[in-house]
């Protein structure tokens, strides 16, 4: 029921109805216009609503005053209305307030149809505009919280990462890639993309501040996914002795097990440095094949290090959040 009341359609219906009732109750002319303004002022996020509402107030004020001057001086007829549009539309574009263009034009038609233009009409139009935008703003403040959905998506993304890197650890030993690997990658890519859209909405629901944590988190996971793709391209092409591969597989699995938000990856990075040192102390390659395998191994370790460093930097940046 709550989710239904938070839908954009319901907000439009209720805000329009209430705006019209208020306008008619206080005796305004063209009260239905306030309902149309309310519908146009319903937005997806609080920040968008505030921004659009402000622009619409400015453009409507310009439209009312400009219409009053033109109609009083030149008369209220269709030719003067065309002149009004020729002046008003470029003004809204120049000031980047085109969101209020249609509303301003509608308010101008009220003065156009009047047989006795006076200051009371300006007050009438201003009240219609204020009521429509004001009622819509109240409904815009009542938006669904997406933080819980974000937390669920975050947990799913981490589950996907754990599964991918865990499978990678197994593949290092078996030299076999799971048949579902491509599907898992497509699923996590889509989930990250959808979550990025979600965090933009969450951030736009903060009116007077921004919370960069949500965007920072999803950007971090996006870059990590790129690192995972590089890791898979490298490890699938080299073959080394069992002991070397086993050690690398165990460490890769340890990375998989420690994929969670609270881990700063410092200990894992230190272990990776020791592992790299051990590999550097191995006997020199005896042939071209061993040389290529060694180069791919170090590239894999570099990519794995990138994966961990990305998370380490994220934790340092947002250490006091969450």
C-alpha cells in the first residue's frame, strides 16, 4: 500500500486534485490550471523537483509580467500572443528555464482571454502557479527509500564477485572454465548497471547535500569488474608447475572469501607482495614457453593487486561512512 502511494501516477493524481480543490475554494479563476501545473511538477527525485519547481516559478513570473505589459500596451489578441511567445521562449532558453515554458504560455492565455486586465489577474495567476508547484513539492518530498534496495544489490554484487574469483581459483588448478562463466558475468554487469541508476536516484533525493558513498561504491565495483576481466584473460593462457599453481589458487580463493565491504584489503595486499617475491626468486625461465608463462603470471598478480588496491582506496576515502 505504501509503495502504491509513493508511485508517480498516484502523486500526480492526488496533487492535481488537491491543487484544484484549493484553487476553487479560495475563488481563483481557471483553478484547473493549478492541477495541470501540479502534474507537471511531479518529479522522480527531491532534487529534481526542487530544481524544476524553482525554474518553473521564475519562468511563470516572467510570463505573467511580460503578458501583462504586452496586453495592456498592445491589446490582448492572438497577434500579441504570438509576439509574447517570440519574446518569452528565447528568454526561457537563454536563462535555461525551459521547464516552465509551457506553464508560462498557459498562464498567458488566461490574460489573453480576459476582457478587463488588471493587477488582480497577476495575483490570480501567481496563486495558481504557487498552489500547483507547492502541492506538488509536498508530494515530491514523500519518496520511496531506495537505501534498503541498494544494500540488497550490494550483497548480490559481492556474492557474484566471490563466486567468480572462487571459480577462478579452482580453474587455476583444473585448467577448466565453468560453462556458466559468461552468464555470471552478464548478470553481474547488468546488476551493477541497474544499481548505478539506483544510486543516482538516491543521491538526488538528498536536497542540500550529496552522499558520495553510494556512487563511490558502485564505481569501485565497476572498476574491480574490469580488473577481474583482465585477470581471467591472463590466467586462462598460462600453465605452471603444480606447486606454483596451487599456491596461487589458494591465495586467489582467500581473496574470494574476503570480498566484503568492511575488508580494507591491507593484509591481502601484503600477502600478495610476499607471493610476488617468492615467484621472483624462482629459477630463471629455461625456454620461451616458461618465459611467457612467467610474464602472464606476474601480469595476473598485478591485476589481482589492482583489484585489491581499488578496494583499499575506497575504504580510505569512505572510512568514516557506513
